[in-house]
């Protein structure tokens, strides 16, 4: 689905259909990969915190919150990158780069979607509501970090992983140590997939002065990603052991490890297109871990 062609040299205002299409592209509803990368850690945490039987109302609230906050994050990201996106081949068709949406409108979308997500969280306990404020702050801060650090993914991972302590607090009314290890694993995961993503834009980012781990790692990018993949899987192994999970959970981690190897094969020549495919493959990586969690609880339910 491509953006409508509009001649910026004319004074014709976009039609309502073109405006609607621009808003869809602003919040990336046509590219749901970000929703999945945010959703899988939230679902891991919900099932682990709920011993395989999380309250369905809480699950629905978290899934809706994932969609809303990912969309809000895309809007504020495009606002932050409005002066850069036009110079990057992959992003030069975004609505702000093409002036189909104003910067103020993008900020407005971020605020409205964040408020709707906050209203949803108000149905949970007050501790989870308090944690949700941190989630909004992380979503707003991340897009600006690439100007100051080569590790903006740490902030991305924190924003994407903050649903984990929120899930434990919503269900158990406490955040055990294994929840923080799961959170740390999600931060490491963001370093993995966003480095793969940044490898696609590395040449353009070097020209315009954007920082990323792909630039920092340089010719050691594949090695660093491989080390991070091993670290993440080790953390998830520890979490499974701490939660007393059975062989199906660990089999899921084994399949995820094979997908990590496949991603390394895709990245072997550091070509942008295969690196982007490796990035997209992380959806399946997160999915097989979740399937392993769900099936393991079905076969080995916990009675406490």
C-alpha cells in the first residue's frame, strides 16, 4: 500500500481520503511488525505472571494498550525525525516528510492515543497506573535519543519491555526478580532487531549524522548481534527455570535459537534487504517463545 501521489508544488489540499491514508501511515497500521514486537513480551509476561491463566480482561487491556502505544510511538518518532526522513530512502515517503500532516498534528496524535491508553489502564490497580506513566515517558523520549547516543535501542527496548513489570504488577501486585530479568532480555532483544533494522539505513544515517549500534559496531555487527542473541536466550532460559517451566517452554527456546541462526545467515553479507528480512523474522522469534509458554502451561499447569 503506497502513499497517494500529491504534487507538493501545487496548492491543492489533500482530500479526506488522502488525509486518512496519511494518518494510517503515520501510525504504521499498514506495517504491524512493531505491534508484534511490542506485543510478544507483554504476552510472555502476562502468561508467566498469571501461571498460564491470566485474567482475560487484563489481556485485552494490554493488547489494546500495545496497539495504541505503538501507534503513538510512531507518531512522535516521525515528529522527531521530520527533518531527517526526507533524506533516507526508506523513510522519504512518510507523511511528515511529504507534508501531508503537520508536525503539530503528529504531536496531537501522540497525545490523544497516549490518553486513550491511559484511560484503559485506569481499569487496573493503582500501582499499574503509576507504572504506565513511565511507559508514556519512555515512548516520548526514545525517538530523540539517536541524536545523542549510539544505543537508542536501549530506550526502545525499555519502552517496548515496560509492559512486563506492568503485567506482573497488574496480576500479582508485585514485580519479582525474574520479571526484571525478562525485562532485561527484552531490552537486549531490541538491541538485536533494531541493529538489524539500522543496518538497512546505515549509509544514509552516516550521511545525515544519525547514531545507531549498526554504525558503532561496524564490521563486527554480526558478531555483536550473535553475542546479544546468546545473552537473550540465556536470560529466557533462566526465567523459565526460575518459573519452574517444563520441556515445552525450553523446546520453544530451541526453535527460537534456530531462528536466530537463520537471521545470522540472512545477515551474512550485510546487504540491506536481507538484513530487513532478518529484522522481520523477529516476529516469529517472539511468537515461538510465546507458543512455548502457552503450551507448556497447558501440559504442566501450576497449582499454587
